[in-house]
C-alpha cells in the first residue's frame, strides 16, 4: 500500500539540490555534464534562476588584474542579460583568468522557471576540465525572482580529470 505526504513536515524557506555526474570518466578539454535536481521544500511557488557562485576565498586572495575585461553579450531572456567573459583589449588571446584554473563553466546561468511548492526541477550544467587531477565543481547560487532572495548552494562534489584521450 502506497501513501503520500509532504517532503518537509513544516513549510521551509529552503531547497535541496542533488548533484551527480552523468559520465563515469572525464578528460581535459572534453565537455562533461553535471546533472542537478532542485527540490523546493517550501509550500510556495518559486521562480528560480541558477548561477555559478564566485569562490569568495580565492577572489580575496587574487591580486588585482590590470586592464579591463569585456563582456560579450550573447542573450537576453526575461530582462536578464547573459554573457561570456571576454579578454582584455590589450591581450593576445593567451591570457588565463584565475577563475578558469580548473573547470570552465559553459553554462554560467540557467533559468529554471517556476517550481511549485514540494516539487522539483531537473537541469544540466556543462563544464570543460582545464587540467588533470581532482577538480572542485563550483558552488551555486539560486535566485528566487518572486521573493527577490538569494540562496547559496554549498557542496563537496569533485571530479577527477584524466589527460586528453588520444
């Protein structure tokens, strides 16, 4: 006999985010996908947007970068502008930015849309490993456009990237 019940016993202003790798091996320079499921623990509907969080510790330890970094706009959706980080004007195209030392996030932001209370939404984030070894998957931020609130998603997901396949 099956029964159903609420996921959260009392209304919670929180989310549960499950992350998993869709492939068993990954290689430097080859795209990989991280699947995620965002579960709305609230009883209220949320309109969610997911963004890559900046690593606050690493940012504070970085030296200031000389020169400006341009943003090339690639899309505008529902009033939100999404772009790809560019190179500084005086760069020869070989510059590596500190934010790209391990994993290059192909998807810097995703519109997840409306998620009803006690329901979930599935999405995929694409990355490209830039070096061999154990790599940290960046933390995430959820933004609820209805309430105007930010939520931090901290996790310990790591992956191991091997040398390029020949």
